[in-house]
């Protein structure tokens, strides 16, 4: 795998994992998981733990990068996700 698809997969993994595990917009999804499975279930832990969730997100991102890393359909959304994550991190440092 080339460096660019790898870095884009990394950035996309960071952003998607952050969104699913911590972002306010995904809170209803996490709340539904908690309601259905209970607050102490493995599914709840998976949906709220970035460390736990990232292995599954990374697997999907790496597979996409491996098979389509050079294509625009992978690079454009992965680039946008990577930039989004970096802006969020930079925002914490600037503020």
C-alpha cells in the first residue's frame, strides 16, 4: 500500500471513530444501543470506547484503501474526513 492511501485511511479511521464514540451527533445511536443492551453490555462498551471501536473502523478503512486507495471515490471522502479530524484537533490547540 502506498503512503497516501495509508495516511488517508488513518485519518478517516480517526474521524469516524471519534464521531461514533464521542460526537454529539451520534449520541442518539449510542443511547439506543444502551437502551437495547443495557449500560454494562459489551455492545455499550464497543459503542462508547474509541479504543474498542477503532479496530473495526480501521479494518473497513484499510480494506477500502487496499482495494481502492488510488481512486477518487476513496481519496475524496477520506481526505475530507482526515481534514475534519485535523481541524478538530487544531481547534483544541487554538482555543
